[in-house]
């Protein structure tokens, strides 16, 4: 069994080119983590880079397509066509 490499907030921020505060904000927004920080025990956040990237990609898609919970079939087809045309540029 392979253990995935994990990174601290500062390390992850450096890897993805954002500030530590940005990663902290992501955590408050539901970003996945491997281990939660515990100041009393001297533990820092541990995050998985692939999990964070996947979470960010999923959020970007959700924000791009909007709320689909009440989407009818015609609107879904319209959005699909728009996206296909955009991709083919």
C-alpha cells in the first residue's frame, strides 16, 4: 500500500502558486484535507495535492455551469452545445 505524499498549508500554497491565506480560505469552503491542524498537539494541516486539485476543478465546473438541480432537458442541451462550441474554438 502506497501512502500519498501530503503537504502543509505553506507547502501546498507554494506548489499551486497562491498565498497561505488562500489555502486557509479553501479549507473553510470545504477543501479536502488529510489531517486537521491541532495547535494544542503541535500538529499542522496536511493536504493531498491531487485531492485539492480535483476539488478546485470540481468547484470551477460547478461555478461555470451553475445550479443544475432544476435544469430541464432543453436547457441542458443548450448548455452542452455552447460548451462544445467553446471547446472547439
